[in-house]
């Protein structure tokens, strides 16, 4: 195991290294696993749903009390604008509060109607779970994983992204302050090899990943080799489908929101803009170009800034390479495509057109403020383009006729579709995709059902002798 820790906090707006954190040793990992397993078998499980919900609800309140501290940490570590960081803290707290409020309802025994049996399904936790989470929403991603699984009675280990270690520790501290017993929620600084060994450990019963396709294949295969449950949220290239009757000015405003929010680093962000009609596509590009021209790069800690940096120099280098490859394969740059001449990981807002099916950009996910605009001859072609992707996370449809938009949404091959808005996340809305965007659901009542044992308890009505007869 290397002695150089990958857990380094760097401010992407300046390139300044803020802090470095040591990896957990193998001996420490063993202690952590022992503690998590003991908490599951003992105090955490015995506490009951109401007791666990109280601690998770207290954690939600503490998040809101510490909103400014937490928001500033997120902005310094991954570069999102300060108001976006505050919004993330707010929705993360709402997820914790949602599961605290609904835990008893979601986990109540479920009777089975039968003339022959007295039967019900009990919902029980599985045990220790490992969550491997990304950097783009350093609290929201943790809340999505932790809240439902903790109230269900599982204990969780979290391997957060190496670039946001201060956010990871701050989130873990909330549970300690809320009174969670040792081992209920534990942040771990691990290498990938150590994470694999944790998945192999018989005390660990499941793993949840939000990350890249490459990581998903590695983690899913490791979990599968151990016959353990896994869920995967692996990103997407969401279609933003503009029908012929959509209001162009409003749609462009929503396009900016869907593509530039979090500096374009959102799994369910709008990425492929599919416009019905060649003429309308040209008009859309003109208006989108003008709207992007109003974005001015600045310090994300400055409340006046409307456009911040990417999360890291590596993220900037990757998308610059994607843009260069797209242009070499025939795409045309309408705007942007280069780094901004200032300290930090800043990319010019970018628009690419004339992206053919054989261009790598047609298939790739662009995780940054770069929009690909595609024209469709008619609605059927637009839907075909939207579905011509290995991804199937989310998408959105724009029309002044809501019923028409809903019919189009039903034809889209994704886990989520939003009407006349680029993307929405709320505790009560299930989140998850299909195809190479992964499998499994988070949030809502579905999110609490991934890592539980739905156990049948059944007795025969009448005498056993009658059943044999």
C-alpha cells in the first residue's frame, strides 16, 4: 500500500492545497469493521426504528444549524458557488428529515391478503454496508445513501471521493454530535484495493456506488463474486428534448439552468439538447450562445459570481480533451472550448454543434459546462436520438402541451423524465437509471427497500391437518 494518500483537499478556484489526510491502515480498517458489525448486532439495531429515526432527524437539524460552515467547506473543496452549496446542505438535511419522519411507515410490517394464510412481510436490516460516493455533491450523495439505510437499522461505512475529505469528515461529525453510537456511521479513507477487501469481508452485506462506469464495473463484479447486493448510479448523458411548440425563450433559460448548474457537473444535468426542426435548432443555438455570454467566471465564494470553476484540474483537462477530440472528428465550436486565462480550473462555457453519430462526443458524457446541440427532422427522430445512448438516467421534455410532453416522456428509455424542467431532486422522488446508468433506486420509499430483508412470516389458517388433506 502506497504511503502517499490520495485524500488531498485542493481549492479548484485557486489551485491551493488546503489539507492532506492519511489513509486508514489495514489494522484500522479491521477495527472499523469490527465496530460497525458490533453496532449492527448490538446498540444500533436494538435501538428500534423510532430511536434511529430520532438520531437521523437530529442530524438533519444540526446540518441546518451548521449550514454556513458546511457550505463554505463544499465551495472551497469542489468549487461550486456558495449559494449552490447552501442549497445542497438544505436538500441533504431534508433527505435526512424525510426518512426520520417516514421510517416507521416505510418499515412497518406489511400484511398479505389471503383466504388460506395469516401472513405478513417483516422488513429487517441486512448489516454493514459500504457506500462509495462521488465529489460533485459532497453532502447530498452521502445523505441519499446514509439516511434510508441507517433508519432501516443497517450500519454504514462511507468511502467518499478523495477530493472532498473535509466534507466527508464534517458529515460524519454530524452523526457523532447527534448521538449515534460508535460504528453506526463511519467515514473511511481507503485505497481502491482496501475498498475491494472491505467488500470481500463477510461482515459487509452490500455496497452502493455512485461513480463512473469503470468504477461501477469493478465494484459490481466484486460484489457479485461475493454474492452481495449492490446498487449502481453511474452517470448519464441526459437528453433535453425541445418539441415544436415549446416556448424558445423560456426553454433556453431552463437550458442554462440544466447545463450550467454545479458548473455542469451533475449526473442528471441536461447534456444533449435535441431540437425538433432545423430552423428552430439554429434559433436555439443563437439564444443559448447569447445566454452563455452573460456568464462571467469568478470566485465561487463571491455571492455575485454566476459561473465558477470545475472541481479539479484533472476534471478540466479531461473535458478539454473531449472537446478537442469532438472537433477533430468534425464537430463545430459555436462558443468556448478553452480554459479561461485565470488561476483555477475554469472552462469557457461551450457549445458544440454538427456532432455526427460516429463522433465520440455523440456517445460520451460531458461532465462540465459544455452543451451538445442536435437537430431532429421531426418528433420521432428526436425521440430516436434521445434513446440512441448507452445511458438511461434522466431526461426532460419541453412543450406548451403538458399531455403531449407526457406522451413523449413515456417513449424515452430512462429511469426518470422531467416535464418542462431540466431536473428535480426531492426526498419523495425516486432516483435511479437504466442501461449503463446503473441499477437500483435511491430516495422515496423505494430507496429504503434496496438493502433490507423482506421476510415472510406465515401461518396456516385452520389446522395443519386440513392443509395436508
